C-alpha cells in the first residue's frame, strides 16, 4: 500500500519569512472532482471546501521544497494542486477510510505517519477537514466567505487565518527561516517589526508572501493591518 512521507525540510533562503496559503482570488483551473463542477458559493458550515480548507493544509505541510512540490516530487507524488493530488492515486472519493492519503495522516506507526517524526502529527481539526472533504466527494470546490473589515480580533480572525495557512511551516518543530507563528507572542513579534504586513501586502523591500500562493485578499490584509494598528492585542 502506498504511503505518503512528507519530509518537511527547512527552506534555506533567508528571504522566506512567512509561508502560508489562503483563499485564491480567482477560481482554480484544475480539472473538476468526480461527478462535480467548480462551485463558487457562499460558504456553508456543513461543507468542507478544497480551495478554502484543504489545499492550505497540503501547501503548508506537504507541497514544500524537498517534499511533495513540483521539483522534488518525493516518492513521485506532487501535492501542490487539486489535479496533482488526484493524480497521486492516494484517495478514494467518498471513502476516507479507504484512502491511503487519509491513512497516512492518521497512522499510529511513526515510520508510516505523515508528516514523519520529528514533526508532530497534523492537528485533529486538519485531519477532520481532510476526512470530511474526501467523504463529501473530494470535490474541487470553493466558496466565498464573508469578510468584514470591521472585525479583526486575534482569536476570531487573525489566529484562525494563520493557523489555517502558516503554522504548518512555522511552529516549534519546524520554524521556517527561524520564524514561529504558533502563538500570539510569536505572531505579535513579526507584526510589531513590520514583517507580517510587509510580506502579505507585497510592500517594497519585503519578500511577497504567501510563498506558494497568490496575494491575500484586500479585505484580509486590511483586517491584519487594523489588528496591528490597534496594538496587536491578544483579544
């Protein structure tokens, strides 16, 4: 049975400060999932969306240099896009328990688990997202979430945004470029010195981030900016 080994190797370029993925501004052009079409709808709590919820997990935990990106293709697998994930033949739509990709992220054997030690297992919420997405048909779907620039608290807006897209690369075990984003203190540090807003807004003199994705939406950048202006509080 095929296994997925995601060896998350440090990126040596000093310019890489923050690596995360987010909702794309445009619909993907990848082929559609089995029995479905690209869906652009208002987000529903009952649905797990590939572009919003699942792709960021693969981008920040698997599709990295030295792992399952287009260049390295560890074990002949590329996990950077919908078409590549389907081409891996590691998942069975509507059947998470029968999918190697799900077995790999839930395996109790450290030799088979993805990500492998010394990196920690995926958090329970990310495992659940992948399971739900597969059981819902492994569709190439996308939804448009409401974004209110008047809302920018750390607990409700900033931390979930970073947890979803960035913590896979910037945590206690794997601090890409020496940057951790797994706590308020760590996030506030890169916010205070200007790196957080500079990179996500593609300001001159900062490496544009997310490293593997398109620029964050103007609404999300505004939320981050307002949170920083308000003192980067742990609110």
